[in-house]
């Protein structure tokens, strides 16, 4: 049974009965690394946040930014004896390898976005992934961070730390943690 109030009846009489709803554009940040969990989170975000059955003129497109954070290379080594510093050639070699690794990861992520017909921006950052993800989320004013989960147990998570857990507690926007799918037994 449909119920009308005096306000809705008056609005309908004035020709205000049709309301066009325009969805706000959402800025989404998805950190990716070489883990399956991060790519699963990316696929989840593309499927659930970027697919729409609504006509494009009724909504603004969401934007996605893919970020890869490479650790800072420490140019010294702690053997059992005195501290040994890496040579400039070794430092350059490691930095080039890190850049290539980041480029390969982001290229794979961009292919996934392209397959879903979603345009994406990419960022390569250096530092502690936990801190850098939260910093870039704030700098870009993203609406949502979508992170993967490695599915660590309580002890491993306490010892190794959890990027997703840190982001959930320190990011200045909502954080969606996408758990990996349950592993299916082999036939």
C-alpha cells in the first residue's frame, strides 16, 4: 500500500515528482604488490565498485589509483663483523631492480583494469608500505582504500605486522580489507 504525505502530493502537483539521482564520484586507492591477495583485492574492487548497470550520464565515473610501495634500500650490511657498506654500483643495481619490479607489478594491475574497461592512475612510492599508503590516501583525498589480506594467523600477524590492519587503524578514510577466497581442496 502506497502512502503519500501533503509534501509529496504538493511536489507531484508542481511537477517535482521526477527526481534525478546523480551518484558522487568515488576515488579509490588500491595498493598492489606481488602477492595474490593484492590482485584479488584489485579484482574485487573492479567488480564491485566499478561495474554499473546505470547509464553513464546518471553517474560520475569512479577513479582508481594503483600504488606500489618499494622498501627503502639500506646501503649497509650487518655481517658478524664490522658494518659493510654497499658500493654505488650495487646501490644503483638494486634501485633499478626495484623500479623494474614496481613497473612489472603495476603493468599487470593496469592490464586487469584495462580488461574491465576501467582507467587507472599509477604511483610508485618508496618507504614503509604501511605509512606510505596512509599518507598517499590522505594526500589524494581518496574516499576508500581497498587492501588485500594475506590471511595470516594471529601469531604471524603479530610478529610480521599487517599492512591492512595498520591502514584500517591509521588511514583518514574508510579501508576495505578483502580477505582471500577459501582455498579449494585439489581433486
